[in-house]
C-alpha cells in the first residue's frame, strides 16, 4: 500500500475542519493542524491509510473504538473527537496537545531523570487503567504515542488507531521495527492481547526513557528477545534506583502471568517506590510445591496437578525418583533446575538428597508418573518411576549406614566371643532398614503441607471448569487466582478464620464462573471472526456484535486481573484480624461478581446484534 499523498493546506474536511499546516508525517499516516470552524479552536487531524480490501471493516472498528475512548474523559488520554471521511480517506479529529512526543524528548535531551520517568509512568499507567476498566486495550503503547504537553504532563494518544480484535493493524506502523519492538511476546506469537500486554509495552517505554534505547533483538530489525526475569535498566544506567529497576523488570517479564497484574498496580508501585511482596514467590514466579485443590505434589509449576485434571486418576502408588547426574557440571545444572522447580534453595540438604535419588521427588499414581517423567524431561530433569513395593531399592544412605554399622558391630562382637550379640544386632539393623523404607515412601521432596483440605464445592467447580477451559487465557487466569487463593487458605488459622475461608471460597467459585464465561466468549468471537472472513461488505450487525463481544471480553479479563491483584495485596500484608480479612474478601467477591454480571449482560446484547448466525446462549 502506497503512502498517502496528503491534502493541501486550506482543504476543508467534512465541511468543518480547515487544514492550516502539517504537524508530522509517517510512511502511511499524516497528522495535520486544523481549525474547527464550529468552535473556532485548533485540533489535530490524523489521516490514516486503510487497506482497500479491508477498509470497510477497519473503518467500522475504528469508529467503534473511537466512541469508547471518547467516553473515557481521562486527563491522561488524548481523546479522539470524531471520525470523518474525506473522499477515500479516513481522518480522526483529536485534541491538540502542545508539546512533543517522548521519542523527540529523549532524542533531543537524552535519557530522562528517574523521578521524571516515574511520574510519567504513573500518569500513563493511570490512563491505561481507566481504559482497561472500560474494556479497551491500547495495543500500541510506545514512545511515539506518549505526548509530553506544555505543562509537563504525559498523555497517551492513538487509542483510536490501536489494533482491535486480534486483527491486523488498522494503520500500518510508521516504523515497523519500532512498532514490533514494543509488542509483548504473546502478541508476536499470535495470542490475544489483554491489559498485561499494555503493562509490558509501558514497561519497555519506561526502559527507553531511562536508558535512551530499548534492548537489542537477537538480530537487526528484530524485537528484543523475551526474558523470563524482564529487562533491567540498571544494567545500562547505574544511577537508576533499585526500586525503579525492579518495577520495570517485573512489568517486562516474558510470561504475562509473572508481570504486574494491572496498570493500576504498576501506577501504585511507582507511586510507592516499591513492589508489594509476593510472599514465597520464586525468582521466575512459576514453582509451586503442592496442588491447590488436593494438596498432592506434582504440580510442576501449575496450580492444579495432573491428578485433579484427571479426576479418575489412580491411587498414588509410585515414587518419582531423580536420575543422578554423572559429573560435576551436570550435577550443578540438575540442582539448579530442581531448585527452580521446587522453590527450594540448592544448598538445602533435602534438595541435594533428592538429586542423589536418596529422597523421592513426588508420590503419584502410576499413570501420572509416566506423564510427569515426560514433563520433567522437557524441563531438563531426568526421572524414573519407582513402584512403592520396590522402593527398598532406593533406601536412604542414613538407613543403610545405620543398618551396616549395627551389623558390623554384631560381627565384631561375635569375633570377640559374643555370638549372641550378632543375632541381637540383626533386630536393630532390620529396624533401620524398615525405617528407611517407610521414610522413603512418605518423606517426598514435594510433600503434603496442607493444614486443611479445600471444600468439596471448590474441588468440583474447578474439576468441571478445567476441561472446558483447555489451554486458553481463562485457564491461565483461573490458575493464578487459585494459586494465590491457596496461599491465603493455608494462612488462615482453623477456627479463627472460618468466615474468611468461606468468603475466599466464594471468590474462587466466582473466578471459576468468570473463567468459563471468558472461554465461552472466546469461542463466540472465533465464530464471528470466521463468519466475516474475506468479505468486503460485512453482514448487518456483525461488526457491532464483534466490537461489543471484544469489549466485554476485555472487561472480564481486567476484572479477573484486578481480583488477582487484590488477593495478592491481601496475601502480602501481615495477618489481618479475621473479621477484617473476611470483609476484604467479601468486597473482592462482590466486585468480581458485579462485573461478571455486567459483562454477561453486555454479551447478551452483543448476541442480539447479529442474528445472521445462531450463537450459543450466554450462560447466566
């Protein structure tokens, strides 16, 4: 598609806007300075080049998105005023911001002071938070879209030109390299964006403002490689405070579930100049000790173990033993991988004994042992399954040493003329072996530390929800809620926190409903997307239905992320008064349930807009 030739100065657009000059130009867009003849004030007009093949689709998506953003009325958002057509061109009338872009400011003045970056981050994060609550994901947060006005306030623009519904960009990026550089890894892989995608992009924008450039890609003109621990600006600029370095790194982690959950939490962290503690979270945020439901080991970083996903799993009659490494380098690497998996420091004796096959890793059913062996092999950890009745083959060293010492003492006594002591020594030697056998079967590395089993209602709800969620985003969000909920459940003292536990169960049950509704909406959106594929003229109501469904889906994702953030804050605090904790959990549940009902209502409205294809009924 060729770059637009533009419109001459003095042109009148939509019988209202008179072009008085040109503010900026990209390869496929032009921004004009214009006078609004009705209000006699200056505005910015952005001419966007739409592909002729999809212009009708794109224009309708653009109009719908502009209407939503215009209703936000947030001081940190440059609002689109209206969408107008001028011949074959589409233009967006926007507020005129007097100032310069972040790209220009950093190019001209160099990297910004950390305090100024923190202020800018707070303002943009608050703007994103307002948009996310309305179901709008920006998709295109980058320095060019951050404007610093004459008063020094940071404002975010180009919401109306953001990518919608996972489609191709409505407007081709002015600089494809710059555009791709700020896209989160999940979007590059073709996944659906959610508010955490904007958090990642904003984290990279903060990195750019602090360092003056973004991390380099693996090859020229490629986006930077995703890092599990995120990007640390302090590595390039020593004067960046540790708290700001940590916040940027958390925001730019490769896995969405390991980032700051919401833009609101990012703004709060920047304002407080610290991250709230995440309890026992590990360096990469993935490792878990036990299943959130049955409290059995073998989660492999998930909140729900394979046994719970397969509710007909067999009895836990097999031990999973690590195959010891053969040389020093391999042993060190094996210890590191086991430490990442279990959250146990590599210096601890329990982890080292498991690495030497002197302690079982987990105890699971024979069927699941085969699955776990394959999963662990994929993580670089070689294991083998050992039946319980064969576990004597891996007796711990202390048991063998004790039995051997006792037997040796009996033999020595017999040699000295006390043969009865040889017979007597057989009893403690056998007892040592029996104790070792019992120990190896019960003392697994990932043992059961449950103080109380979860209620059957929650177990049933998750067992019912998980097969429907499969591998979608709803599943990941629900697992995150269950992971945090597990920690809160175990922190509650039995008897003292019965009310808090009841409210926590209500929150998690509501999370199951929200995840199921999210999966249902994803299915409907996929059906609507396929229905309108390769059509120049969409059927009546299709675009409106898709836009409403997309907005409802984004709102629901945001609600689940806010719920996770609230539970995380509650977990990070010192133990509250039981009644205070109960009230906090009740408020979290109420907000999630209220938003879920509102989203379901919006989805019902969306289903009525496009009667051309029967859709599955919206769950109530």
